[in-house]
């Protein structure tokens, strides 16, 4: 072991483990540690008190795989420990980062590191344990098996099966293609094209050329999109984003126009309504899901934040949600999807009432291999597919695996 009176050395303490930080230069493709916490701090321990001046601080940096410096926080924990905090927004999944400890780092007695140190790490999905993991996986497994046994009836069921990692029967795609006969394809509602586009995108198909038809074009050039109200604008935006489809500049409807339609439809109480002037749970949740990718826009971010607060205020003392005056599981599912899309944990205190959070309540609706709509009835296919979407959205949220409705 190196003796402190001979050299000034650095050791790395990663959370609870400690190791000698050997001086080496890592290959670009090598990864010394995989992490699952996107906001993980690194504690760098030295064998002598640190000279924590600008020279030392400037010699410590995190770089990404292209060599660009990542804006991290660096602070002195005690005389011989420095903490390197994660960047704002956390580390990006799959990216390889390098923690650089340069040889300009020195002790309080001006002894410099003999060799620079580099340590690589990568953020991977949190595939270990998380709250409700076993319940979510068990419910999804049972639900997906039932959907496949009964036969896929619509695009949402196909989406759930695909997201869970099971193969969607080729007969489903054949059936969908048969629906798009030349006599029908131009008479469908906007939401039909939107639903098909979302499902096909996630199934690895090309909605711009499915059965010889460009379904995406039938969204952005659809003069009837206002006829289905906010619902069509919401799922039109989700559909265009599902595969990050390009919208031409001369399109009848652009992404920005869809966003504007959604924002303009807000109720005075910071939500969205199916009909009337008061926020409805389902419509508010779906609008927030559609707006989630645009949270970097300040006007949209303010609307999202207010909408999430509105959803919290609409939850009753039992943790339930209602729509059109009826307590039901479908509203719960849509709220969970919206929260996960916007990076909000549905098990947080903001959405917990009398010890029950949204996951507790949704799982209590399990019935006959699927989910029921209300407390008085049994298995309901629509409630089952929406609950499965919500469970998958929560699973993807906890594993940092992206959004349920987007391919990337």
C-alpha cells in the first residue's frame, strides 16, 4: 500500500464502498461502474487534507463520451473529502461518463497528485428492486396473458402486449391492414389514425407507409381534427411524438398548433374538461401526458405544474378519482400515466391519502385476471388495458426506460 508520507493519493468512496483509486486511463468503451441513480454523488477521499482552491476545483471534472464537460457541483465535505454532485436533471441513461481527477489537485501542504485519475461510469435502468415491483410484474403478467388468450381487440391492447415484451400475433397487423381499405381509409375519425399511429410506432411498423397509406399525414393534414375536441388534439400530439415524426412546414396542423389547441382548452380551474367548464380527471391527465415532452417551454411547464396540482386536489380521501361523477379505475390509470410521463412518482406523498397512494388503489381493482371499472362490477376489458398501460408506465418510470407512448 502506498504510504502517505511518500505520495499524495486519492481514494474513491462510492456510497458505502471504498477502494484505492488506481491511476489509470480508461478506454473510451470501458465502464468501471454502472449506476442506477441519475443523481448519484461521488465522494472522492484523499489521504491528506485537500487544498480546496480554484486550481484543485478546476482539475476535477466530469466529461461525457464525446469529451464535453458536464456541469456538476464540486464541494468540500471535510478536510480530506470532496463531493462531486450530479448535473441538474441528472445523468442520462446509457451515456458513458468519466470522472476526471487531474494532477493539479493538491493537498493543503501543496503536494500534487503524481498521476491523473480517470473513472468511468454509466447510468443504466434501475432493474433492481423498487416499490411495487413484484405486484406490478405479477399483475402485468396475468393481464397480458389474458389479453393474448382472449385475442387482441384493439391498438391499446397491442401496445400493452408489446411494451411488456411479448410478441403481438401477426394476425393483428393483418386485421388492422384489412381495415384500411380504400373505401374506409379516408372516412375514419382523427383519433382512429392517431391510435393506429401510436400502436404501429411501438410495434416497429412504419405508420407513414402501412398498407400503402400514410397514417401520419392523415393526422397533420386532417381538417376534421377540431370535430373531436381536445381529445383529438391530445392524441394527435402524442401520435406525432410516438415516433418523432416530421411534420412538413406546409402541414394543415403543426405540433405548435396542437399544443396551442390544448393550452387554449384549459378550464379556469387549471384542468381540462370533456364538456363544461370544470376539470375532468381523465381529460386533465391525458392533456398532461401529451404536454410532457414540451416541459422545457416555460409556458407549458407552468401549465403542467398547475395541472399536476389540480390532479392532486381532485383525489378524494380514499385515494380514488372520479370522472363524470363515477369513482373508477380508468381515471386512476390515466392519472398514473400522466404523472409518470411528467416524472412525478404516483406513490409520492402528494398523491397519498390516509396511507393509500395511487398504486395501492389501482391494484385493489384487480379482478378475474384483469381489472374492473368500479367496485360493483368484475372484469372489464377497457379498464384492464388502461390499468396495464398505467402499470407499464410506472414500471418504465421506475426503471428510467422512457415514456410508454414513445419509441425513444
